[in-house]
């Protein structure tokens, strides 16, 4: 499988037993200010695996791939794109490994993974148990969120241990 291809959700069970090494979020930045509330999540594991959790094109489903996020504004940046970024902002990769929200799970083993369904029955998130804590990544209304408690409107559909 090419790393940029979408990963079948059932393959997320392969994360079980691996150790989390680092975490990054893709967050919106405008005028030097980063909005920490919404954005894809990158997980880097001890065996070299990298997993990107993101929203699908429909804005409601979960998309998973074995490749890092690609910045659409990688240099060289055209004058038109530079003007757009200055006016509207852009998505940026932000290392989260030193963020207190993630520090407690770094170096810990992933013990279980569960796909989450939204209220419409679509695969719209994932619960990952890491070192006794549960990370909930969910997609709703074209936004991606990380929670440390079960978010309202999502339920487990399949899991591995």
C-alpha cells in the first residue's frame, strides 16, 4: 500500500501493541496565532509507523492514512498564495509531544483501538487506549477534535484488544 492511500479502518487494529513516540496536530494559523481546537492528528509509533487521522471529504467521516500531512503551501509559494495566507491563514503542523495533554501517553503502549460511529451510523472517529488513558479523535461538521472523555453522539462500532 502506498503511504498516501487511505487506510481501511479495520487495519487500525495493527496499532495495538505499539508504543506512541510522538504526536503532532495540523492546526489553523492566522496572523501568527494558532487555533488549538480543530485539526487532524498525526501519531508516530516506535516501529516507524506514522498514522494520520483526518476527516474525509464529506466532512463527517474518518480518514486514516500511513503518511504525514502534506502542506499544500510548501515552498516555493506563489505571490497569489502568499497573499491568500496573509489574508486568510493556513494549516500548519504543530508538534504536540510537549503539550501537557499528550505528555502522559508518550512512550506508552496502545492497548486497544475502537472505531466510533456517529449518530447517523457512519465511521466518524476512533478511540485509542494508550497507557490506561483513552484518546478520542472524532470528525463532526467538517472539524476534527481530540477528546480525553467520550464525546456525545459517538459510540463504539468495532474494536481490537
